[in-house]
């Protein structure tokens, strides 16, 4: 196929890059990648590469001098500067931001009611009454992300390009610079039989497989008029609790891990499984992309997660990637915390009276017209 349109992908060497490039090429685009050149993927060698740092305006301007593109997909760098650099140089900008745009994402206790709305919609990013007039670092960061989104949509309104913004959640897949699944895979490989799960692992954090995240962006490429001026949440159709995520990962790695539930405040090393320093739900609604862009999910979540884990089994992350994890794999400390908690729990249970079980509130008579055994 002879390419009749051009596309620039800013980034491309992470988990979603190869899927985005393949999708653009399939759609007939001549694809150019712009990135710093620190991570080159063999499967992308056939495409044009521009090496420049997308975190700064000057190298962007130098790299793009005299160039224009039909579509720019921006997945990396300082998004505001990238948008400014490609203004007037492209017909469509598909920009990737993130879930930290939501107030309460980093610091749920700073909002009343507590934390992000569950199944947060795109328009509720700043929902929630602050508990303090002073802006905290986490909320300040969220505000800056929302300001960047508004800046991009302002450029669209001014005629610089058609633009859409996608809020990435936790992305998983091969080559992730923060390989969260390794927390489970390594424990299985190391012969561990249990794992600390704060609050029974019932927290839900929105995740999305790289192949599915790429499909969201490509849906905007397919329907640019429907996408223009809009913000979209990104996520797998099926979301897993932390416990379900651990179970799927462990099974894919060829083992199993018995969950040991501790309160989040007492879970110690178990908190390393969480991307942030809290266990509030971070769950967004992704229906808008389905309704407006016709997004369909390429790979179901459990299958995509299984494929990711099997890739890590065959390609263990090096220290530069594994070293990013908060999880320190301190098994001796994990065992100490577990045993101390179990001993304290056993003492507390021994001191408690049996709990009273509430009766069902509705009557259940055995004979018509008569009261039941509880005289109701």
C-alpha cells in the first residue's frame, strides 16, 4: 500500500508504541516517530525516526522545521509544549494525558466527599469540594494537567488543529518502564506461597492493556470529527480488583499466592502493590469513547494480562525497570508483618463476644393469615 497521508508519533518506544504504529500504517499513513532515541525497538526500525527531546520547545522546533503531518499522536514529552510545537503543522492532534487530571487522584483525603467519584466521567475531573483552601502538591499537579487539557482544546478552538485528549490509566504490557506485574511474577518464581493484600485486595484501579489503549487513539484517527474538542477516558472493558489481578498474574506465571489481608495502614511492604500511597478506588467510566468513537476492545483484559505476564516470564525486566518498583521484595519483613498481625488478630478474636446476626426484616409466615415465628 502506498501511503497517501502522513502521521507523526511522539514517543513510540513504550508498550503502546508498536500497536499505534501498526494501526497507523494499516490505515495508509507514512509514519514518523519522534523520541529521544534512548530506546529503539527492532520492530520499528523500518520507519523514519527523528531524535529530539519532546520535553523542550527548542529541540522540537528544530526537529520539525519545514515538516507538517496529517495526524500527530502525542504520547510522550511535555504535552503542552508538543501541542504548541505542532500547532499549524497538522490537521489532527490526538493527545495522551492521564488520570491524574482527576481531583482526588493523588490525595483522596483532600476532597469532600472522600476521593474520586467511582466510575468518574470525563466532565467530573474537578468534582469534589476541597477540604482546605491551601492547594496541596497532589491537587496542584492535577490542576496543571487539567490546564494542559484546556490549553490544547483552546488551540483547537482557535483553529490550530482538530484535537482530542485521552486520559491514560495504568497501562500494562511488554516493555512497561514500571512493570507492576513483576511484583507477582517474581514472587511465584521465588517460591513464595503468600502475599500481603491491603484491605483484602478489594481496591479497583483502572488499568488498560497497551493494545487496547492504542485502539482508543486509533478510534479518534478514524473519526476525527467526532473526536474533535473532546476528552476521553481510557480503560479495559473489564476491571479487576487487586486480588483478582494477583490471581490472574500468579496463574499466568505458573503458580498461586495465598492472599493475607491486612488493613492498608498496617500492611507495610504490601503497600508496594499500589501505585499510590492510598487504597481509594481509581475507577473511571469509558463509555464515552464507545458511544462517540465506536471504540471496540481488541483483547479482553484477562487474556491481555495473561499475555503480559507470560512475556515477563520469558523476558524478566532488568534492574533499571524493576528498580522503579516501590515493591522491595523484602520477604523477611513481609513474614514478620504477617505473623505479628495474625498473632494480634488471634488475641483480639479470643476477647470478643460472638457477633449478633441481624434477622431478616420481613415476615415469613408458615400459614396464611398467621404471624411468623418472630411474631411478625
